[in-house]
C-alpha cells in the first residue's frame, strides 16, 4: 500500500488537486483527494512540488513487434505474404523483454495498443497491454482490442513489388469488403447451425476475428493518412455498420468539418517525423489541435518504432506549441486513448477502482526538461529516479 502525499494531482476527469493525495492498494486506486489519512501499513511518499497523473497511453504503436537494434530476426510486425491476415494475434509476436518496454515505462508510458504494421489490407489483431512484465499473458488489458486494416500507399507498395493484388486503392477496398462479406456469411452459418453441431462450418480463425468487428465488440483500426483513404475507411464502416478509428489521420485538419459530421475517433501521428512518402505531404503538428478544438476525441500516438515511444510526451508538447490546448494534449495521451480503445474502465484517469497506473513528474508533464520521478503499474513501483 502506498500513499502519494501532497502533490499536484491531475486526475484527467476535470478535477485538479493542487495539494492532493492518492492512495494505492492491491493494484488499484483506493482514493483520490485532499488530506487523506494513511493507513498504518501504507508507505507514504512525499510528492510535494511534484505532478501526479495517470500513466500515459499510446493508442497506436508496434511496441515489441520490431525489437531494439535488430534486423529481420526481431521484426515480427508484418506477415507480408498475404494481404488478408485477420487471424494473426499481436500477443504471439510481442517480446516483452525488448529494451523499449523499459524505456516506455521509465518515460511514464504505462499502457499501449500494439500490433501488426500496415503492409497488409488486414494485418491482424491489436492488443492493449501494460508496459511492465516478463510474460505477455500477464500484461494484457484487452485482447483483441481492434483489427488493424490499412489503406493507401503501404499495402499498394508491398504487393506491387510482389506483382499481385492489391496494387490499387480499389483493390485494397475490395479485399477488405470481401473479407467482411465472408465473415458475415460465416457468422450467419454459425448462428443458423448453432443447434446442429454436424452442420457448423469448419472453424476459421480469421473470420472469427472479423465477426467480433461485425458484432461491434471491437473496431477496425484503420491506417489512413490521405483524405480520400479516410473517406473510404468511413464508407466501408458505414456499409457494414461497424466501429472504426482513424489512425494517423494526417489530412484530418483539411477535412475537419467532415470528420465532425462523422463524430470520428482519431489517433493522430506520428507527427515527429519526416515527410517520407507522398501521403505525408500535409503532415503537421497543427492537426491534433484543430481536430480537438472542433470537438473530436483525439489521441496522439508515436507509431513506435517510427518515433521512439518514450517521446510520446514530447509529441503532445509539440502539438501544444502548434496550437493545441495543454489540457487537451494531456487528455490525448491519457483518458482519450483509453476511451478510444475501450479500456477507460481500467486506465486513463485517477479514479477509485481503476488500475493504479500512475506517473509522478518533477515538473509540468509537457515541459521538455521534466523528468520522471516515480512510475507505478498495477500498483507496483516499477521505476524510481
């Protein structure tokens, strides 16, 4: 049991305590407030002059899928041999022993959504995990948390080099539609033959995963940079009445009025990178702020290893520099990604009953000189500066 005593507590629920306390026990937040009384068995940590807030969350990265300082041997993020692979599960490719996990939690990033890259039209199943642990099975928050799909340049380029479909945006959309239609048929057959075991279709792990999308249990996680690709993603989501998040959303600031009409869930980034391909011609740190001010729920991501995951707070601070309100930028790396990922019942804010994922900074969280003093994950002190 720990009592963090006397710090500036940013709950991310709208409440800020200038001299607040947080009580932790059995991996959960027991209480948040002022002048809390420490139980006799609690270890009291004086955090006066420090900032206490929920652990940071990266809503889109590939942590553990491409390993630190490795080539092919540690690259497990793209099965670029078949454009439709919904049966792939991120948890079978993540290496929690990778050094980047330590760098993540030492920077205050306590949870991430990680999974396959964007080589395939359907890349596989993302997982929401904590960043501390030895065994991935014990780190899972929600799995699967989404099915990764990709529009635009990436699948086109990968399969153009292999001289097979898809080499056009039409083919990307067609393959996705076809897979969803097959999943619909599979779902209908499974429901129809529920009482007659001998008539059930042969199990298909990929279609089973897509059925979760059709039932709106999890969303499609759509890699889409360019405006036309964003609209294609939304079009297909409407056709099948499924939930979708718009990841990257590089052209989002150019179509903000349309995204507001759709009440889109957007995960912006990685903005701290070069314009390495045609789709990134409109890349800007202004995007997150423009979308946020328009009333959308916005998360900021690193796309690690594109941008090292420990730079997540820096990405948020640069968004503030380019017009995003500071509190909205903090929400974009805490409660907003939790809401978008559907894990806000456990993480993203400091509230009674939630997981004790807490970071303590020695200054303002988005100030570049600020250092991490303490990090708790599931109530365990995993980092102390």
